[in-house]
C-alpha cells in the first residue's frame, strides 16, 4: 500500500489484544555477556531456611504457612461437575506446547494436562508451592536445588512419576525444547538422581537466584509416552500428562475436549483444593473475532474476555444480558501492566539511529484515538512495568539506581533518569502540528530531508513494512502508517497468515511488528530472552528488537542477583530506565481493568488473585458451574 493510499484510509481502530494463543513457561534464560562489573548491593538478605522446604519465594518467605489448606483465591467448597465451553480466536495444529512450534498449540494444556514440578501462587509476586515435587532444598547462595517428589504423583495412565521422568524431561527440553528452555537448562552444571524420588541440580557460579524457581517450573513429561525423535515436531497425538484433565477429543484446528480425571493424584493437595472444578472443558476455535462474539451472544459459549472497547460499550445489549442469563463486569487487573507496541527490528539499518526511533514514536496520536474511538477507556503505557512499584516513570532515580547505572554513562537519558519523561502527548485534535515538527527535526539530525512529500536520505526514500496477523492489528497499523505519511514516510502494511507470521517472527524477518511483553511482579531470567544480547540473533527468541546493550545485560544480571526486595526494586527500575531510553518500541496502551462476560450459571470465588488477570488462568481454574 502506498503512502498516497494510506492517506485515504480513515483511522478506525480496534483493540488487537486477544487471549494468548498458547501459554509459554516463563523460564527464558540466556547467558549474559559480561561487559562491565555492576557494583554489588550493599545489603544482606535474611538467612534462608535450610533443609527441604514446602515452598520457595524469590524474595523473602512464602506468604502461606506449611499447613495451608488452599490458595487464598480458591474456594475449597466449590462444587465439582458440569461443563465449561470456551471460545478462542485462531486455530491450532499441535498438542505439544514445549517446542519451537508451540505458537500454534491449543489452549488449555499447561496446568490442566501437563504439570510442573512446583506450582505458582498468583497471590504472591513469585512463590512456588509443592506439587509433583513435595519439597525443594537449596543453599543461601542458591547454587543447587534438590527436589523430592511426592510418592503419590502419577501420570494419567497410572504409572508413577519418578526422578527418571524428571531427568528425561530436563535433558529433552535442554536439547529440543523452546530456545529459552534450552538456554536455561544449559546453565546447569550437574544433575544426579540418587533415588526414584530425588533429583539434584547443581549450578554454582552463575549468580542467578531465580534458577531454583526456574527449575521448579519445569514441566514433567512421561519418558514412556514421549518420543525424543519426533518431539520437536508439531503433533496432534493425545498427550499423557499428570494434570487434572485428559484430552479426550481433538478436531484439529477447531475443537478440543478435556475431561476431568477422577483419579487425579493431586486433587487433595492444598495447591489444588478448590480448583479444576468442571467435569468437562470444551475449547472451540473461531477464525474471526466477530464470529467469536456472536457465538457468545447466541449462548454457545459460557465465558468471554472482551478486548474491544467499542464492542464493550456498544454491543452488550443483547437478550441474554437483559434477562440475566449473562452478566458482565470490569475487574481490576493486579500487578504490572506490561508493555505492548510497534517494535523496531534493529537488525534493519534504517532503525540503527536512536533519533530515528524516537521520531517515529512521536507520530502515534494516542490522545485522539483514546478520546474519539475508545471512550477514554485506555491509558497510555509509559513503563515496561506500568502501574506498579517497579515502574521508573514519575520517579527520580535513587542513589542506588545511579550507582548501578554509573558504569554505563549515556545509557539513560537525563529526563528518564529524573522521572520526567512521558510518551508524546498531542492536543487530541487529530491534526497536531507540534510533534510532526519535532519528529522532522530529529530525522533531519539523522540525515533525512523532506523533498516534496517524501522523506529521503542520500536520495533513498524512507520506507518500511509493518507485519500484522489480524484485521484488528491491520487497522491499527494502517492508522499509524497514515500518521507517518504526514512526514513523508512510506509504510506498507502486510497481513500474513498464522503460519507465515510465526515463521517470520521466529526468524526476525520483519521491519516492524506489534509486540507484547507481559509483565510479572517478579521479572527474572525471562528478561534475557526478551532483551539480552545473546538472544538478539537466536531464532525463536523474544528479543524481537534485536537489542544488544551492555547496560541491559548487566542490569538483568543485577535483578537476578538481588537478595532483598529493596535491591530487587532498585535493579528493576534502573533496568526500566535503560529500556525506555533505547526507544526500541512505540508504546501503545493498556486497560486498568479486564472486561469479562459470563453465563449466570458460572460461579467464582469472592477473592481474586493479587497478581495477573482476576479470572485466573484461561480455563477458569477456580470457577465452577452452579447446580441450578
């Protein structure tokens, strides 16, 4: 599409975020490039307990006592039974969520079918409690982790889970798992299985206090039912897991049926009590967002997370709501809001210059979009950890932050260091003239000049492509392209199918695309896979921008080495400032609340998790069906 054609496009926007097409374990670890020494924290952590422990927290102690009966956001008296029908947009061609092709894996497998050694509480920043592994043991410096398995743990075929299965899973994922898993497990120096219920991992000298938790989130696969030779392929074979559900029916690309395993070995564990209450979960896939909404409106689906503010404010007036067969609510989302935006591929020479990237960011008119099309429901994202104590925006850097940043002069801009920076704010008219002038001034400093209606450098026009995968993304990209056309930049928007999109993303074969970086209340080694130097050229990594920054690498190492919560917050804020100063993306926006609608036959606990979506996981693990 030419810039002339783009000018004719009226900027109609629609929120492009959808529930994740697959769930990816947050265990991305890529060895950092040691470029400069980071000053050590001047703090001493409270001595950690020794010996086998029922739980482990990234910082401090677990919130729940050893004799806890259930998670705070689960109802132990929730009734069991009934069926839940869910809908997702897209398709799937695999039931294996652990290899490079996991982007096309069906929803609902991790947690329901596959389990990890330990389980996370969503009521704490990052704490794991016993599951397959009954206990974990580590030293104060966290140089090893010993997991002792629950002798009751079983796969769904009735065979016991042993340390041999854990070792098999570790070696398989280290060799053929997702790139982030392979990099993480490559840091382990030695593994041994002294008996059928014990496995020990040693990793001295890596200075990564998150590693025991990273290993605790390792999925455990059955060595009897997993073929290493074909593991890295997409597969629709019915998996054997150890979770509360079994896959019983598969209609490739369209439908998946999960049925609760009445012999589930862990149904009485505190971590699971009050969860996994539906006897059956049906997951249906819809290619089109409108078709997905109409299916919910017609009563074919029990639950929906709404992502379009236009639809939320104008389309929820159908009979099901009026006669109370359906209810809807806006529920607050706990924890950091994360970042999403148009990401520049720095592997392309046109985006090498930071002045160019900042200038391009000045052309996104959020104020007009929010006021005229979204009813003011969105907030502009201004930090990689927005709406949390980890965010740096609005806070001047502390002395401790400045000490961390001292080895990297120039890595953080003065206004970002002082907490004054904000994303560009227009006058909301849709015809703002101030920011285009500022953008052209930066571009001129980078060697570009406006000749007629075309921006050129050394006689070559400034042009690039935005890759999108959905109609909603395409509308947003076309609107952004229209704004860039005002300053003579020719942007083509290319929509590709899911398979091509995944392949091009994994191989970094794009100029600009929309990226999403979900934020955790305890960011850790997954940051190396998102922004670390070594991951920049590793196919399949989440370092979409191709960032190679000594400051980024050092600060990721600092937050992983932090022994106290105070030191951790200091490191994350400094890290946030470095990422913001790189102008690697054009920040978009987020909602402070999650918009949901559900059948009145669904029940849910009174308390919602403190961190993450208020509904829990994508298959409503703490909800239930009412008897009448």
